């Protein structure tokens, strides 16, 4: 009996890999329409069915978006639907409210052992740390501390953050050409310390949800390490399992 090589990859997966390389190289930008399936089939010398399978899987991975009657587009953080892909906090009453981002601090530092390990950079490399508050209906609900590789985010300032009126990831996409593809989160319960309690306007020791996230761009490269503390009196964390 012939056994398949463990490195075997179906043809459509190989085409998917080539298309991801094109995205990573900036050939097709966020929000831009990609070539038709017929054009891609000719480019890669495969059938349209093979291309369709690759595109279907990339759409399922939120890399591409099919628009009926228009074509297939590179997914963008400017799409309002993208906001709640990474923010899973939902009001108990079910009425979705877009949060207000309030940047508090933005400073430069050198990566310590933990930040360098998580962001896959060298200890001592430059990083940028952002501290911001998320408010829902004017109420403080989330306090975030965000660690970013300094080499990628050169030029990021508190003034830039304060003047931006859309999501943080749309800023990263627009100003730094960076698209967040996937994230890995770890969640546990913690108690609010004094500084967090002051920011969220709750008593010290208040139970909070700690959400630690590492976010990746193309090529599975880590580009953000975020530690968020969530007040869940009026919200819950929603995770859909398929």
C-alpha cells in the first residue's frame, strides 16, 4: 500500500499558499478586489475549481471577502464587521454598542525577556507600549496594555492614536500596512489593583476578566501582545465554536 508523504499538500492548498504570499507582498491591498478566478487559474496554470477551493478556504479564514455581484476582495479592518471579530465583549441586554477608544499613554521602551519571546524579537529591541481605555455608552469597561515591535510601528504616537476615529487595527492597517490575521487568547479571573480600579472606576479588588492576546499577521508573525482587563458587570465574553 502506497503511503502519502507527510509533507503532501493538496493542489488548492498550494494555490492558497501562493495567494497568501501575494497578500504578504502587498500585491493585493486590504479592501482591493483580487483578480477573477479565471485570471488566477491562468496565472497558476490550474483549473478554476482549484482556485475556487483556495478562495473558499481563504474566505473562511477571513483573509478574503466575497461580495455578491461585485467580486472577491481582500479583507480589511475598515469593514465594520471586522471590529467584533477581535472584540468579543457583548452587552448582557444584547444591544451591540460600538466602543469608544480612549488612548491614555504611548511610550517607547526596550523589550524584556517576556516581550521579546512573545513578539519574536531580541531582548533589548525597541518596543512601543500603548495604554488605552475602552468605554461603552460612556462607561469604562476595558483597560488595555499593548506591546508592539518598535521597528514595525515607528512613528506611532499618542497624538496619532488620539486623532484616529476608527478601530486600532484599522489604524495599524492604514498607517503601517499591517493586517491582523488571527489571535490567540488566554483568559482568567483576576482582581483589580489600585491603578486599574481607578481607571475603570470600581473598588480595588473588584473581580475582572483578564484577556491576554497575541495577534499575528501574514506568515504567522506575532506583531501585538495585549493584556486587557474587562469589567463584566454588564457584559460577557462571547466565543462561538464551530
